[in-house]
C-alpha cells in the first residue's frame, strides 16, 4: 500500500508539490508523502487526482493544532496549505480583508494594523494560519471581546473533495444570500472541504489598552471577581490563572495566591481607565510592569500562545465548557488532581493541563477526573491534547453525543462521500 501510494503521487506531481518527508507521525499514522499545492488551481488538481485515486489525506495549516481530533483512519499523506499564502485584497474603508488560507495570522495582523484595524481572530502560536484557525474554530482569551471565529468570517473559498472550487458568503454581510455555509465549514476540522481563502471582518484598533492583575486565595472569590470583570464594557479578555500557569507566562505573584486574574481592557481611553481604576478599587488590582499601550498586549498574547502547545510540551490538556455558576464544582476536583488551569469565567471555559511525562496510569486517572468534573458541572469535555496511545477507543469530543451527530454524518456523506478529507478526526469519527 505504502509503495503504491508513493509511486502514484510521484508520477502525478512534480517535486515542487510532492515530497517524501521522513519521521513524521500524526496520532499513530506514519506520513510517507506531503503535498503542497502552489496555488488554488493546483489545489483543485491535487484534490481531483486524490479523489480519482481514492487516497485520503490529513489537511495541515500551520500545524499548531495538528494534534486536535480523534485518531485518523489510515492516512499516509499530508496536504499542506502553507504555499497558499498572502493578503489578496484589503479594503480599509470597509474594514474587510481577503486572504489566502495559508497566510500566517501574524502577517494579517500586521498588515491591517498599519491602517488602524485589528484582526479579531485570537488563535495563538507564530505559525497559526487563517485557514487552520477557521477549520479549528480556534479559541483565544480575546474571544470575550472579539467573539467566536465564525462571527468574523464573512465568506469562504473552499475546494471540495472532488477538486471543485466553491465560494460561500460574501465580502460584506449584505451580500450573503442562501444558506450560511461558512458557518458549517468553520470548526468542521477540514472534514467537509479544504479552505483556500477567506473574507474576514475587521475591528477598529482600540484607542487605548489597559492591563491589570489581581490575586485571590479562594476559588469562589476568584470566579465571582472574574465574572464581574468580564461584564465591564471595555473588558476584552479576563482569565484566571493557576500559579504554575502564571509563572509560565511571566506573571509575578505572591506565595499566598491561588488564582491570578489577568484582565485586558480595550476601547476609548476614558472607558479603559475607568474600568481599570474600578478593578484596582474593588479587587486591589495592581498595574504590571507594562500596563498600557501596545506593549501591554504581550501578557494576554502569552496566555493565548500557552494554549497551543501539543502533548509533548503540555502533556494532557482538556477543555470544559459549563455555565459560569457551575465552574467551581468543575474546578474543585481538577485542583485536587494537581491540574494547571486557565479559566475564562466570562465564557464559562476551563482549560486544565497535566504535566508532560506523566505515566500511563496517571494520564488515564487525570482524564477520568476531567470527565467526572465536566459531568458534575453539566458541561461538555474536549480532550484537546492527548498522547495518541490514549486516544484509541475513545472520542476526544466526548462520549455523550446528541441527535445532531446523525445530521453531521449526513453532511459528511454529502460533502465527502469517499471519506478522503481528515477521515475519522472529527466528532463521532466523522
């Protein structure tokens, strides 16, 4: 099988598109070939040939979340979008930008910032790309102010499994007619099509930024304080960090602190100063070494990027979504299990990590604690980062899947009937 696949790919593509990497493995699948289409036209040709030859592929953007998802079905080929890069069209007057899928988010951020705009997609990591962030519906702490990824995707250019170029949505909201397919593609983990380009909505760069840090010794007080901060009108990000995570992102704190609250306020200068002063008065918050202006962005950036690392760095990491009122019951058992945590009380999200290097028994026990914690809080659990040997036989998106799973399977059958795009990776082994 391996030799036959290599031979077919070598005969079909020139060395600029097909290469034979060595030593690459994704969740137990040894990768024997990587395809890197030069442009959208060659992406269509690649997918048409893979469809004809019935060769399944794993789709890769920047690779920052390549470990997210269930173990794939037998796949030996990667399809990289790294060559589909560049800002195609930027319209500062309208606050929209069109980019190719493989464009690094950082490149887009810099391009639009020069004209007074912000890219409201908060995926972390220097290699994160536009297409990868959309396919994963990537989260960052500034989702509190930016909103989820799908809110800021106006339209998408997608090549389907048969190699046909399609478009959905529009450059502006008023041009969007028919079914909003862009929302279906967003977060589908590349199982319905390969995103090749996107129209994105931008947000004006805030006139001011203020950052404050507060400490708490009790979990209930920390959560209550975090929810209050999240409701302030200029709060763009508000996270609670366990001491280990705070130290990792460079935040100093006292030995008595059990939770460190990091808040970023953005908007008009008077509003930011007012909310920051409120936090100082109400919760004894301090100004960190750099508390205002563009330089202060680095603190939330560090938290955002810390949520990207794979199992080789972060060990096991789980994400639990629950109502804010039930977060405490979720956090309590995870604290006893020694988890390092990042909590977004405004969005009701808990990210809990177990250190890398834990033994098999400890990993299994931690996953069970996380599962119980999610059930106790009536929340949902996703295993975001887990060594592949622990993924086999389970669904990293949760075991209690609702009736919507049947609809999602029907969509997969319609969009990718031969199961060639990221087969097995998504919810329920889709």
